[in-house]
C-alpha cells in the first residue's frame, strides 16, 4: 500500500495524528489483499480532491472505538469491514449508492470515520429538510458531519435567517442549493459579501437581497467584490443601462456578477450582436428580456440551437432574429433533447404538416418553453374533452391551435374553462352552441371574460338595441365575430354615428363585420332623408333603362 506515494500522502494528510491512521495500518497488516479497494474507495481518481480546503476540514471528534481486548477485533476492522462498520449505517440512512459513497470519500476521506447522523438529524429538524435533501447536503459538503449543530450550525443559520428575513423552509432551500454555505463563517464570509452587493448594485434593498439569496444562493458564499464592480460598470456602459435595469439583470442571472466582463460577458455580447445581426438597441432589449442568455456561450450553445431551428423550418435570418427577440429561453437549450420532442409531439397529436407547424412556431415562439407532459398534453386533452372535439378526427382541435397558437400555453383550469362556463351561463348556450361559437371565433379563448367579453355583452344589451337577451344570443350564435371587435374603436364610434344620423343603433351589430366606410354608407342610406333621395334616384334610373330597351338601345 505504501509503495504508492500518493496513497501514503492521502492517509497522512487526512488522518494526521489521528488514531484512525493507525487503524488503517493495522487493517492493512491484518489483510493486505483488499488495500487496492480501500485506495479506490478513498479517491477514485487516485488523489485527494482539490476541493478539500482548510475551511472544510473536520472538527476534532472522538474516533471510532474498537474493542482492543478482543483478538478478533483486528480481523473485524479490515479495509472492507472498515467501510461497513464506519459508514454502512450512514450510507443506508442517507440512501447512498456505492458510487456516491466513493465520490464522497474521495472529496473527504474522513467520512469513513463517521457513522453518527446526529448533526444531520438536527439540521433536518431545524430546517424541515427531508432525508433526500440531507443527502444532497452531504454530497455537496461531506464535512458537515463533523460540525456541531449547537455550536456552529445553529448560530450561522440564525444569523442568515435574521439577515435575509426568510422562513425555515426558505432557508432550507438555500442550504440545499448551496451546501458549502454551512462551512462558512457568517461574520467573516457572508455578511461582507451581502454588504458588497448592496453597495455595488444601486437600489438593491433588503427585499431584493432576499430574492437574490433564494434564486442564486451561491452568491452568498464567495466574495465577488472586485469582479462585481468592474463587470457591472462595463455592462452598464456597453448597454447604456439605468440603475434599475442593472438591478434587474443582477437579480435574474449570476453571470452578471460572477464572470469577468473582458474574458466572458464582453465576448458573449459581441457574438450575439454579430451572429444575429442585432443593433445595440436590440441587443439591450434582448438582454433585458432574457438576462439568462448571459449564462451561455453563443458558439457552444445558442448558435448551434438556432442553426438547427433554422434548418428544421427553413427559416430566414430575419425569422431567426424574430425568434430570439421574442425572448424564448429555449434558444439556450439543447435542440435534440429539449426542442425537437415538442415538435414531434405536436405533429403527431394534431396531424400537422411542416408548413403548419412552422406557422404555429413563428406566431408563438414561446411554445419552446413549454413542457409536453406539464403543458401541451394536459391542455389539449382538456380542451378536446370540454368542447367534444374527439369526433372531429383532430380537425377541430387543429383548427383552434392554428387560429390561436398561444392557446398551447394557457392553463385550461385557470384560464380557459372559467370563461367558457361564464359565457355559456350568460347567454344560455348549449354545449353544441358553445362549440360552434368557439370554433368560429377561437380568439375568445384568449380574452378575459370580465374585462372584455362581459363588458361587450353589457354594451350591446344597453347601448346597441339588444335589450332582449334572446335576440343577442341568436346574433352571437349566428355571427360569433361580433364578440371579437373592439368596443373602443368600433362599437362606441358607430353607435355615436347612428345617433347623430338618426339611424337605428341596431345597425351597429347588424353590419358589424363591414369596414368603417361601408358602414357609414349604410347608416346614411338608412337615415330618413338620404334613404328617400336614393330610392327616388334608383327608380328614375330604372325608368330610363326601361325606355331605352323599348326603343331598341341600351346604354
């Protein structure tokens, strides 16, 4: 075993002046055969992990106690048995696989000397963490087993909770996302970093600091003071950002304060601008609407995804640019794993052709952000069932999606079904009549009932001469489009025109589908004086045509 220098260094480094170092030697002397297994267990790569720093070294705890007076005790602690006696119960308690155990031991070999989960239990009870969440904490910071909860962890957690004004559950999420936080000293490491954020980012209040900690907990465990100042100043100058816009970007992405502008952010911005043909104004708009794009390399992630999208639908450069400026975060995803399966599902589910799928995608690029299992499949199934579209051989559902692609992103239970129920109850529609109205005017599904549909129905009843609800109901069933026109730009001006001309206001709904010029002609025609003169002119013209025919000529 000691013929390997790195093995000797590993043992003496991590178990220096500890009885466990002697224990390992005794084990190897008793049964040297499994020594290679122990070496592999301690470090899969053959050396201690570089992440084992002084900050994470274990505190002194009592070593494993063995029955030294028993002759069989030496055999009981062979390398293989050592793993079983010191970590088997903890491995089972956390549900660690052998591979996970090897990785943990590679990061912190002293893990083999601990089988008492007391500190983990106390941590879990204090923050309400499940055993799976504690497993994540141990994998991220194995040395947490050596920390005393009352003397070290509890004061740190209390200070964080008070400073960030978070609940126990929220603090638990922070710890799970950034386990290394438990290895820091609050006064020396955390508080100066928080103060630096508030000093460097204008307008970053305590509430914003709380949001930052919940979104990006790793921002709490390292000092970004020097890098933060230069990066934000350069980013602000490059994009002509206001203090509020800088604050928005910082809260949205860690790249704004963890990356060097000269080596990282600057080249990314230049690549985005040149690769997509963006102006500086469009580049600023893109970063503000999709700050997370700063986390990814254009050449390694964004560019390849856009190239595959362009090839998939034969898009022009202008159409690719439109997709990017729509701020869909999917442009930073892997095309083959995250995007193509959505296109395959929609093609199969709705029996779409390539040009139809392209049309849906260009009208609603945000569909790339949707999940098939959580969004697309449930929404389409619920809509199909509610409107009884199963017998239409996918035609009805396909028609709705082609006419209103954003329907794919609507939650059926929260956004679609309530407005259908209210409209049906208001007009007394049957299920078949409701289906007819929706299929002829799919845009209804994207309108707010209370702020749009109900207001129009009230206006038509009280101002447009449809006081009898049954008459309005018949008109809506016959011409659903009347619910799609603007109240402000069509109905109100036309009602005023009818009243000024002395024409009946029912013309507003009767000729709602006509453009403004033709509607004005109808109103003038129906007004008393204009109607009479037009009738007389028409009769005079008919008499002249009749005389011309009798005379053998026709003009």
